[in-house]
């Protein structure tokens, strides 16, 4: 028995000593970093802060991004059901018909992308505030934060204002603010930082001019946001840009949208895209017919969906060269040979011809509808993204803000002068057509509102009754497919009062989107927007 | 050969014995003997040991032995597994004939219960053992298929006909939302999968069904455990060589009925299809991409041993062509096992090596889809010999060019090295240390030539891919095992420690634009795309690791073979758990009462055995990848920041921290009844279980800020599975010539999602969507909702067609709206969706038969799944005359007297009942008479047919579709169709 005990004792000792050395369960990842690995080097800080800018690419052209959110609920662009799909559970139809709810994907995408960026912004602002010799970096980031809040103000209104930079405070839950509070926050932040901000134009970065554009936009839409007009304040902001910014209109409108558009003198604030280094800009694939791959030598077939609403196209002057932002008519391969339809068996031997006429949101043929070609499509792209930068604010926008404010203040002729300036490059063949008068700007819109199906107006509402409708038309020509339209339609009172294509008005509360459901689920402090 | 072998062994044994005897230096006496069985047949391989020494021999093939003993006082101990041990004093006899009688108690079966075995009569948990003679015979792709229909509550389905397809395993229902529901598969105690070893190398498969059985495996036990025990040598076994082999061929048991060229021309003549659709040729695209496969399998094993050294080796080779050209599978596996007693009864060592090689085929669902939808009047090649392509048509590619213009090499290998040492310091106590390393690696290389669509249409000019992945898993187990019987008491105890670490790493390169096709993927640096930084070219590498450490113990107590008690506990921690929740405790307790041993039943002769079992256990599962509990940042591989002059890397948060992240828990109660009646002719098992699955992992929406990311992975959801399993074995006929055994397995499972929230993590809406139709329909297919079972189809309920006012005879879908009203599908909103069925079978039944008549034997396996629905993707996508591509012949069948004019839609019309009854396997074998053969101890030939017939109302190819994950019942349109297999095989024992 004694031997047994000793043997067991020795064995147990052996076992225990072995085991105790093997109970360490800490993790040390090798292909990702944890918060402990980050440190505080300038390189790491720059890399950590960089998403505040790079997020803009995703915000704009990530799937169901900002572009879609602003355009697909408008009277310019629609994504109708086609033979190759695009029903997608009704998400595009809901955008067109204004029947979205808190589950709608596009507003949800904007919310999450913006708040992710805000999170990083707040943290970066906190970090840089505690450091010395960072120049105007803190102000730059605060202005950028105000820009993001402007997107939220415009699309959701009642959002939580969060400036908390300590992300370790897990118990903290944001409270919902009113639209007026968000307005006030953006205004006070920008007024505070603008005097300090750099005037230097570093491509793609926030500076004094970009910050003034944000503030001008906020004032321009103040009547919508807070029920007060702020025309003079808006003019004050753009006047500084016009006088001191050193910007000018490109002589060629198209120069703003070419692949190498970073040298444009018209760009005030641009989102920097690159086919391989940023990705996301796959709008050409979303709009073009698959056969158009041969036209642009694309390395992957387009998916063929979004197109122009015919009623908008009808408002153009036929000599307006800005009509060329729409890809239309018979289509040819890069070698000049025709390209064909491919979805309808009866049409496969018929050359692809993008027609103005479309069916309706529920049924549109593969060839129907003008396609969005505002941004030049680079030949021979191998992936499915293009490298054109996206001017979020350009000089023409500053001019048109001034013109609109003047018009609304009763200075129609002064406004007309500016509008004429902006129009001139679009009518190089017939300069007389560029001139508009103050009286004309006070007319209604040429847009023939009403429901439409396959070339036939089912109901007619017209646009004559829209105050300054002609100015709205001008905004359309200049900024079509530049994610302007939703905001402009709301400001001109059209968004929830007129019909176009299959769309009919569906409630005044549609001027803001509902708070996304996943956000409501996660934060009990938030509630639905009014009317939802 | 055999004679030579035996003689040689005999001579060797003689010399060994002579040497031993010489060393001992005793006076010698030679004894000749023979050992006979109860039926007076010579017994080979019987151990003969000189008592008190390690000297001994074994009987030859005729049961004869020769041994030299010191003198007449010598005692011989004669023993054989399953027989009583006999002792003989030699005396003056020179010829000893011994008759061994079967030992009833030692013959009793033993089941494997994890870190040990248990006498079947002592079992208190829900364990089912399947032995090789019960396995599904014929051509099986992996060990999992051996069990099909054999274990109540264990469903195994291979919904694909791909020769390298794995098997989907579910035990007692879906057990997780985010994670896997698949049971743990252990091979001789170590993590493996159904494909790790040869199906012919298996001694037994034991399925630990309830948590009281699997709790000893802690955080790996939640979904049940399947223990595979390989064939081992036994002490005193004459060398046995076995060969098994077969050749087999396959065919699709059903094909999707797409229009052929004739159908197209008929429709053109009818004016239904535009004449331009006829391109002049006649091509059967499915015929073009498929073939008549020949599959074969060979397995050779060798086992043998003395009382001190035992060895076993198994080598297998299998090759299957697969129905689709290119979908090959080739496997080679070698396992060797060697056990040696350094000091008999004191110190034992074991060495085990497993090597596996596998070459996979290149079946691609996309290629199959292209063959289905391609115009049957189109030619394969044009006059100049180039593949016919139509680059302008969306997602439309010549399937033959996809196969022929692609090089595809994909191979894996695995090596398992295991060594163990057991020390027996006193009787009945075993101290054991086992170390094992499992390495797995994969190499893939592909190349698409300049004639591939990737160049013809997309201008890639040759695309190459090279990828490598490797895993290493290290194991260390220390156990102390004690068993003792005294009087009517039996006790057993186990203490152990287990350590596992796991590393996963790999890399890949994609490049294109090559100067020539000659290099294939073997000179990947020659592609220009990577140099030029073009989209679509890239490199990546990764690495992750985890650790799992457990302490465990088990005690068993039995009294008078009547009352049995078993309790176990495991305390286990994983690196994958959050810092505040690293360790968990997993206890279990179970008890058995053999009622038939009670006095009040002793007079009831009809009842041979009756036992009641109850068990409770708590098990866990790790459903998260490494590092999930940490706040993580990653440098983006696709996004860079333009800082005004340069593009620089960006760091993005990818996960919120969750220090509470832990295991998913199963709390399970099991009550079971085992019985055997009417002279043991009828026996069976009934089990009822109640599983409460808690702490299930889900991605919870959390506010941003303060969080970095809008979801946090956390343990908060709860689900239940309740069910009944009945297994019944009947020896219907048993006579000398004729024998018929039949077996039924029935299982029923009720699943319910109880909650998605706990106090900390909540979802306002108690549902979410899962499953996806894919484009162009782009809708979710399933709704996972609290209070309902997982697997509910959710979409529009179609009620018929509405005639199009513009096109008489054509109609679009009418659906039932949220308030019961009927409306056109164009007006449908998300709120009109409703529950349309459930994709998980409610109950399963299997019926196995085994018939023996003279030298013939026959087995018939049948099984079915009932009360569930299948979403027929092929009909949803292709039974529609509006699509441009080829379509099912049934597309023009009238619905409500109208031709469908709606675009492809997800509506209830395509959801069908999936109930089926399959004649899964029929095997007929012939056993040659043993006494008439010289070379073989055993010889059997058989023919087998698998997947012979399916009785079902389902219109698709096979209603047995995927049952795992959150979208069960989706019959994917690109799924490799299942096949019917015919096999001719032999089993030979030398």
C-alpha cells in the first residue's frame, strides 16, 4: 500500500506540474490588431483617422448608397423592374412610390455609414485636441463632422448629436435631438471653425470653402429644416467662396466628370475615388445594359437597371449639351459594330437602342430608358469600379445657391444673370439660348407632372403651379444625377405634392426618412420620425 | 502463400520459444495441443501463456499449438476474447485438447463513451452503437454515409451528387442560430471528420446523443458526439489480411426537364417562341458536360499480434469520376497502429500514424446552370473550331469552354501522428498520456486560358490563381482511469486533463494578363495585372489560432447489475471566450434501473430485459471564430486614403469588444427505456429528450456610438428541441438456413425559437430574415421568428393568375394580401408576406432489413423524411416563359388556364411538399463456403444499388435537400443532382 501511495503521489505531482503550466488562454491575434496594439504613432493615427474621409466613398456609392437615396425617390431617376430582375423584394419600387418604412435599406445604409464615420471623427477630434502642433486639424475634422451631420439633418432630421470621444464609456446611450437642435449644432460648429480653417486646397479635404458650402446649404434649406428662411446668411457664405475662393466654372461642363477630373477648377469638395484603391463607384454597372460592356470594353458585364424618367428628359432644351449626360440611342461596340439586345428572345437580333420611353416602375424593357452617363466611363476597366472623383460641391452649386437666394429675395434679374452664366457653356452652339430672364425664372416648371406609362400620360398635373419652377428645372439640368434632386424637390414643395412616372404623393412626412429599424432596436432612447 | 506464411510464423515462434526456454535454463517438456470451440472447430489465434511468466504462444489456423514448458508442474493459461479462460496443469500429457466455452459476461457488448468504454448493460445515457455488419453497404463516399438510417435521431443527408461532397449531419435538430449544429466527430478520441479515414477501417461508431453522455466533452459536446473507433489488433491474433474492393457506376436519378432542340422548334412552329431563337444546331448540353463514370475502391488491412505486441495497418484507395466532366475525387489513406507492452501489465506504448491524400474535382454549379439555360439549338463550337460565345448576353457562358479552358488542381493532405503511453501502477488503474498532432494542408491552383470566357468576353487574357491553406492541431491528454468490482458493487473513476491548440493559416495569389497559356498557374509572376495594380488581381495571407483546455472527471457506480449511476463534469476554458467568461462548468448525471432484474419481474419470462434510464447534462459549443471577443482593427485590403499626395493604408474597427462572449449551452433531460422481449427476438429503445439551448450566439444591433460597429456578437438567444426516438429490432425469422432481421428507426423533433434577447442584448423585433433567392429575384426566403420553429418559408402566397388586359391568355401572379384580400403581385408590399411552410422535416423513419438464406445475404435500407416543404428553385427560376434563356418544358403549362407572364418571382407556387420514401440501398451478397476454399478464410461477392427509388410528390430532382443552417429546404438551382449508384464488390479474408 505504501508503494502504491508513493507511485500515485509521484504520478499526481508530475500531472499537476504539467497542467498548471498549460492554462493560459489569452489571445494574441496575428493578422488583425486589437485596441492594445494600436499605440500612438503618427502613422497609426493617420491610418485610424483616414476612414473619416474614405467612408465618403462608401456613403456615396456603396450598395444602396447616398446617390440612390437622393435620386431614386426623385423625378429624375428610377430603377424599374426589368426582364433581368431589379424587383429585389420591392426596394426600388418603395423608393419610387415613397412607400418606404423603417426597414428600407437605403436610409439604413446612410445612417450606419455616417455614424461609423462620426464615431471615428469624435475619437480623432478627442485625440488631436489633446496633442500640440496639429495645426488646424481639429477644426478641419470638426467641419467634416458638421458635414456628416448635415447629411443626417437633411435625410433624418431628428438624430442624436454625439460628440463623445471616449468610446470606452459603454453605458452611454445617445439621446435623440430635434431637427432644430441638429441645425443649431451644425451652424454653431461651422461658425466657430470657419474663421480658423485653412484656405489651402488639399484635394479631397475639408477646408474653409467646403465648410462654407456646408453652411450655405444648411441656410438655403433652413425653411425646410427649421421653418425660417436664411437667404442672406446663405448668400454671405457663398459670396466669400465666389470672391475669395479662386474657383471658376470649367469651360467644358463635362470636364467636371471625366476620369481625371481632379484638376477641375470648379471643384470645392470632392470625394476621391479610384478603381482599385477605393472601389465602390460601380454606378455604370448599375445603369448600363450588359451588352454595353462591349461599348466601353468593360471587364465585367453591367447589371442593367437605373435610367432616366422620360418626363424629366422632356423638359430639356434640345440644344442643351447637358442632355449628353444621358446615354441614349443606338449602341455600338468600341470597334464600331452594333451591340444587341440580349434578354427578350424576340429582340436578340435587334441592335440595342436606349429609348427615352420606358414602361413603368413595374415593367420596363431591357432597352428602355436613357442611362446615366454623367461620369465618364473609362475604357477597359477590369473590375467593376471607375476612378472618377465625385464633386460633392462644385462652384456652379455656389453660384446657383446665390441665384436662388436672390430670386427668393425678389432680385430675379440678378439671379437670372448668374443662371445665364452657368448656362452659357451648355449652349456653345447657340449662345442666345443660354440667356434667361428674371421673369422667366419666376415661371412655373416645364415638367409635365402626372402619372405615366409607356409613353402615355395617365393623369396630368403639370408644373405650372410650382413657384420658381423654372429655377427648379435649371437645378435639374445642371445637377441631374448629382444627388441633388431630393433636397431641391423638397425645398420647392414638389416632393410630396406631385406625381411622376408611377409615383403618386404618399404623405408630407416623406420629406425625411424614418429612423432605421436596427437603430431603433439598438437604442431605446430613439423613436420613429413623425408620421412613421 | 498462406502456407508459407504460417510455416514461417510457426518456425519463428518455435525459435523464439526455444530461445526463451534456453535462457531460463530449465528442464524442458514439449506439449502439443489443440483448442476447439463449442462447435468442435479449431480456434485460431488463441493465447497460450505459461502461468507466472510472459512466455507463450498462439494457436495456428487449425487451432493447434506447440509449447515447451519447464515440467509437469507447469500451468498453461488459455484465453481468447469472448471465451472463458481455462487453466491446465500440464502433468505428463504431451497432447492436450482444450475446449473453450463462450463467456456470456465477457461477450457482452461494450460501448464507447468517451475517454473509455462501458459495458452495454451498465449504460445510463442515450448512446447508440453501430457495428460494421450494420453499416450501409456498397459504395459510400465517407464514413457518415455508413450510418444513414441506422440511428434514430441522427439524420445524415448528402443532398449533392458530387463525389467529394460531405455529409450533412444533424442530431436532435437544429441547435444554433449563428453556429453549426453538426455533432463533434472524434476518431479514436481526436477531432476528425467523416472523410478522415477509410470507411473500411472502422470497428464501431458510437453516437452520444444526449447531454448526460456528451457532457464529458464540455464545450464541444452540445451537438452530440460521434465516436469512431478504428480497427485494432488484439492480443494473440493470427495475422489477418482483408481485402475489400468494388467498382461502381452512377447515373442521375432524375434530370431537370429543360426544353431540347425539338421542343424549341415545336414552340417556334406554334408561334410561342420567336423563330430567331433557333440557331440551327441541336445540342444536348447536359449530355455534353456529363459522362458515364466508373468509380472504384480498394482497401487492404492487416492485423495481428502477440500478447505483447499488436499491429494493425490499413490502406485504401478510391477514385470516383463523378457525373460531370471534371468533378473527380481521388483519395488515398494509410493508417498504421502499433501497440507494445514494454513491461507486461505495467507499461504500454502505442504509436499511430494516419496519412490521407485527396484530389478534388472542379464541379462548379455555375457551369451546370449554364448547361441548363443554354439554347439547345446553339452549337458547341463554330466552323473555325472556337467555342461559341455570346458575350452580350448577361451571365451566359458556354459551359464546355468553362470546363475545357480551365486547369483545376485542388488537393489536400492530412497527417495525424499519435503516441501514447499507459502505466498501470496497480491493478485496475491506468495512467495514460497521449500526444497527437494533426496537420492538414490544401493546395489549389487554377488557370483560365485565353479561350475561356474570362478573356473572350472580359479581356482578362489568362487568369491564374494559387492558394495554400494549412492547419495544425496539437493535442495532449492526461487521464487516470480506475475500475474495480467487489461483491455486488462495481465502481469506476476517471480524471483527466485535455489540451488542444489549433492554428490556421494560408495565402493566395490571383493574377491575369499572361503572355502565354503555357505556364498555366505555374509562373504566376508573369501576369501583368498584379504589376499594374489592376482590379481583380491580388494577394492575401491570414493566420489565426485558438486554444482549448479542459479538466474532467467521471465516476460510475453499479450495484448488482441492477442500479447504475454515472456522473461526469468538465471544467473547460477557451481562448475564444471573452476575458470575463473564460471558463465554464459542464456537469452531468444519469442513472439506470434494470427493472428486469427485480424479483417481481423474474417470473415474467416474456421480458428478457427492461431498463429505465434518466439523464441530465449540460454541454456547450463554441460558435465563434478566434478573437471575436476583442476590439479589433484591420488595415483595409481594398480601401486606401488619398492624403492629398499619396494613397496610404487605413485602419478600421471591425468588431466591438464583448468580454462576456462565451459558449452556447445545451441543458438536456433524457429519459429512455431499453427492452428485449420474446427470447430476445424483439428489442428496442425509446428515448424522450428535452433540450434547452441557451446563450446562442447572434449578432445584436447596438447603438453607434458608443459602439464602434453596429452589431455585437453575443450569447443571448434561446431555443428548444423536444423529441422522441424509437428504435426497434426484430429477429423475424431465425432458422439454420433462413434468417430475417428487421429494424425500424423513428424520430420526431419539435424545434422552437424561444427568445432572441436577454437582459443585456435585445432585439425590438423578435424576428429576422434568412436565406436568399439570389439574383434576379433577390429576396430573403425564410423568417426566423420567436415562438416558431427554425426553417419557416416566408414570402408571398400566390393564389392564381390574373389575366393581362393587354395580352389575352397571359397572366401575372395574384397574391393573398396581409388582410386576406387578393391583389396583383405588383401591388404587394413587404407586409403581405406570410409563412408558407417549413423546410425541416418533422419526423423521420428508416426501415432496415437483413435477410440471410444459405450462402446468400441481402440487405435493404429504406428511409424517409416527412412533414416538410421544399422551395423548388429550378421551377422558380426556370419554369417561366418570360425568361430569355432555355427553360423547363413545363414553362408553358397553363396556370388557371393562363400562361405565366410575371417575371421570376418568389411565391408559394414553387413551395412543394418534400415528403419522401427512398429505397436507399439494396445489397445482395454471396458467401463462398469456407471449407471449400484454400486461399481464403472468407470470401464474399455482392452487388449493391444505392438511391434506387424515391417515392415523392416533389417535382424537383430530389426532395432531400439541405437541412442545416437557417434556410433549410432551399433546393438550390445549381445543386449537383443526386445519383443512383450500382456497385459490384468483393470482401476477401486471407
